């Protein structure tokens, strides 16, 4: 594995190895699983052209727990604000001889363009509306810990599917592991007809139909920053048809709930349900560190 740019690039065998490694790093009973000897002396650049909390912090934590140093680059206060091009920014960072680059960018196709520019491995930390491979891997790790396997799970993605990079990566990766998917969203958030992978999925009318069908509910927030029109549903209408409310939660303890974050409380989910045992949102954050440890180790230990 030279780079990790999309889930479509990952053979099932490599996915299984990453998940096995990640689960060995997952802390239990509050114990930390640092392995500082594994990447001691290595240097990782975290290059983020979009805001991030969970992804950036978990990559930084993952590098430190493996013994590597992590340097964070963010556009605010950088030469990007002076008009520096993406290519020149990456060339400058590459000249500093980092061992790996973790990159997040809002434009589709960027990772494939950059791979020919650098000698260091690239890990995508999210790209446009099409790819977020480590999020899909941490979802798979979380569900594997919960169920023992992903195979046979029915996963309903509910929310802004059209603009979500998470949704596509989930479908690409978890389908390869034997999961079945359906999508549930307002018409303006359903997958584009020009997207054959996502548009081919089973479509459900509302969250009540989704909860009756699925074993896993994968909630998405409304991606306001990626919506180019004012064509959005009213919040009241959205909650009535698509929110995981406290009332719905009390009726579906058998359905596991995941969410990539950040959570918009009072929109797609109610705050009072976050601590229910079937809601794994915070456990996903723990698996995020473990998965990113596994990915960095696999890329940098060769």
C-alpha cells in the first residue's frame, strides 16, 4: 500500500489487516495502547485545507502514540491566504522531507493530482464529496467490535447523502465486507442520478422505514458548506421525517447508531440519546485513533 486515497483502492485483504491492527490498538478499561517504538523518528505533516476537529486531532494523536512527530498545517495564517497555489504549497511541504502527508481538501480529484508530485505516502483525510477512507475504516472497526463482523449488516444512511464524502466511502468499503445498504433522505439530498454507485442503492421513505429495516443507522448532518443552492428542507420538516429523536430512540434499542460528526444536536439527533448504549458515536472517535495508527504504521513501516 503506497498511498491511501480512496476506499475503492483497498483490496479486502488489506482492509482486514488494517482492521485487525486497529482493534489491537483500541483501549479497553481506560488503558492506553501506545506503541511509541513503531514509528520513532518519523515525521508526519497534517495538511488541512478545510476545518476539522476529529480527523485532524485523531491523526495527530495516532502519530504521537506510534512515536512519530506530527506537524499541523492549516490555511489560516499561511501563504495560501496570500494566493499561493495548492501545488506550490505541497511542493514546499514536500521539500521539508516529511515521511508522510495527511491531506484534507474540498475539491474532488485533488489526491490523484498530488500523488505524482510527492515522494512521500499520502493519506486522504477527506476529499470533496467523494472520499473519506479512514472514516469508513473506523466505522468498519467500530461495527466489527460491536457485532464481530460487518458481513450481513443492514446499514441505512440517513441524511444529506448527496453531499457526503462519508457515505460513498462507507458504501464502497463496507459493501466489500458483506454489508447491505439503503439510503434515506429528502429528495434534494438523495444521490445524484449521475452517481451510479449511490443511486443504485435501496431507497427508503423516511427514518421510521429505515429503523424498521436496518440493523445500523448511519446518520449524516446537513452539509451546509457544500450546498451551492438554497434548496434545503425546513428544519421542522426534516426532523419530522429524518431525525433520530428521543421518542424514536426509545422504540429502537436494537438498532446501532453511528455518525461521523460533528453532530448537529436538535437536527438529525437529540442530545439525550447520545449516551444510550446502542449509540456508538463516541466509540467511533476512539476507533478513529486506532485505525489511523494502523494506517500510518502500515504505510511507514515498509
